[in-house]
């Protein structure tokens, strides 16, 4: 179980990933992470490192701030 912030971040990443028309597998490939880890992030059960957050933003074509509107 994750905190409310982790869940919000996960939901935001999932929504942006879908807007970018990427599957979890495609996103994982771009980030060189496992698709299972992407699942955990989106479910809000894992908090990605700052380095991973920057990679996610780059892969989605957004600024890091867009991931944290809360």
C-alpha cells in the first residue's frame, strides 16, 4: 500500500502515459525498467527515485512539474 501522494503520482503518470499512447511495456522499454515496476509506480505502491521521475517526464515529453500538480 502506498501513501496518498504515491497514489496521486501513479494516477498522473498512468494518465499521461495513456495520452502518449504508450503501453506499460513500451514505457518500461524506454525507461529501461521492468513493466512490473511501471505497474507498481502507477498503482502507487512504489515511489520512483528522482532519477526515474526525470526519465518518466522525458519519456512522456513533459516537464517534471507536470507530474506533481498536488
